[in-house]
């Protein structure tokens, strides 16, 4: 029990740190990087705003996962993880992963049809598969949480 509380506290520290870094990326780093790209490669300047929007959207999806994870940690701390409230936060994680995956699919298709070198499309395909695995794993975990919630509710009714 003590180890669980320490792990939750440590995870929260790292979630806050990660969230802060992602805000810096959203506000400063990503827009600045694509501005610099447009200045250095004028032939690619038309990609500045679409790449900025897509990148900021992906960071937003990660931030949604962080917030949902924080809320799930609160439910764990309060011993309420096996409730309907937890399922809503897991759903938020699943939908954030789905949204990021769909946008990545569009990027992969766009780049795949225009690429001269297979390196970037293969890297994007690897990311597509990895995110699909992560999303499907979360769906399985949600099903397990649903079963555990049902079992706990049944056990409480018996007791």
C-alpha cells in the first residue's frame, strides 16, 4: 500500500513535468520550428501552418491522456477505480488515441503518395502500428476494468 502511494505520487510529479514541457512545445517550440523551416526552405513554406496545427493537435491528444491519467490516479488513491467514473476517463484516453491515429493516418497517406524516399513513410507506418497497438490495448484494458467493476459491484451487493 505504501509503495502504491509512492508510485502514484512519483507518477503525478512526472505527469506535471511532462504536461509543462508539452505546453512549452505547443506555444513556443513547434510554431518556432515550422517558422524556421519555412524561412530556410521557401519551397516548403506552404506546409508551415498545417504542420504546426497537426503537431499542436498531437500534443493536445497527449495532454488529454495526461489529464485522464491524473484523474484515474485520483480514483486509485480514493479506492474508487472500479466505478463507472473510471470508465469515462479510460474512454477519454481511447478517443484521444483514436483522434491522434486518424490524423497520423492522413499524414501517412499524404506523405506516402508524395515521398521519393521510403524512410519517412516507413517510420510513419511504424508509428501508425504502434499507436494502433496502444489504442487496442487500452480497449482491452477498458474491458477488463468493466469486468472488474461489475464483479466489485456484485461482491458489494452480496456483502
